C-alpha cells in the first residue's frame, strides 16, 4: 500500500473511533471480490447480456406457476456456480469484526448473496432480498429456502395469510420490501458516519442512505477502487479493493486503541 493510502486508512480509523453510530452501505463490488459477477460496470452481467425486463415482477404476478416451473428447472440443472460456491472475503470478515467490537452498528446491503451473514454480521438490512430465503408477497413473512417444500406444480402458499410465496430477491418492477427500506432509513437517520463500500451509490432508493447521513452532518468514508459521484463529498476516500482496505482499517483501529490505552496508562 502507498503511504498516501496508509494515511487515509489511519484517518478512516480515527473517524470510526470518534463516531457515535456507524453504518455501512454495501454494493456489488464487495461480492465481486468473492467471485460473484457485478451487474453493472464494464464487465457486468447486464452490460454484456442486457438488463432484464422492467416488467419482470408483473410477469410473475400474471403467471406465478410459470415462474416456478422455470425456477425449479434452473435448480435441477445445477443452479449458478458463481453464487453457490461463493465464500466471504476479508472485507466481509472485517465488517463483522467492526460490529463485534462495537465500531459499527448496522450493514445495509444491496447484495443478495448472504455472505455478510456467513461472515458473522448480525445487524443487516437487505435492500434487494436474500437468494437463500423465500418471502410472502402478501404479509412479507420470510423463510429459509430449506423450510418450504418447493415443487414446480404451484408456488408455495403462505400459512399465515395464504398469499403467494416467491424468492426473497427483488425483481425488476417489484417494490423494495417495506421492512428493509424503513429499517435502512431509520439507521441512516441515527448515523453520524457511513462507510460506503463497493457501490457507486447511484441506484435509488439505497443511494439515499449516505445522503441522509451527510444531510444530518455525518461523515462518509468511501471504499472503492474507482471514483464515484460521492467521492468529492466524502471525509476520506480509500482507493483499493475492499478485501485489502477493510482489514487494514480494522488493524489501524486496534492500533490506535492500543496507543490511546498506553498513553492513558
């Protein structure tokens, strides 16, 4: 790492130590380091293959049975190795460690891969759902995928409200789950610092999260190899892969804490 990056990492650690309530907004960049292709960007899936239809959710509502047949057929053919074989990377573990030591309160992720949970993070809002969960579109109840008996004959029925159950991942044209969006904005209102990691922060409504924090006088810390529209308003920008930068931030935080303790002693 360059001296300049080392200085920025030390500054980021100081901001985390000084902050009362830290949250994180996470984008696809952190998952790309675990081998999951991004959707947008030069090598993104949608860049190469085109974006799905904006009416995806409407098509599901019109014929849920056809959607289930397609889903079960895809599962029978072996699923998606990029997603199924992905493991948390050092950035996921660094965020879990920040939470464990009380330096971060909540993760707001736009990813659906469950890697934060596997790494050990507990406080999570998932803007776009979780590919390992199912959700009732009527009452919003969720289940782990293994809890429901899934067949191609018909979509599962919610035992509570008898609504249609679909995957928890948010389709194009589908509203963001109300519990996810309300909790995310509640966390943003409480925060005086937001880590913005692996996202260009241009996709709304998730992009509102750092704007809320900044509007309330909080500071932003960006972790991204590339410049984003937020870069100029961040208190510190860490240019590098999250898997390299975030463990270094945790180490700097520990070192500063030890130095403070030694001085006080």
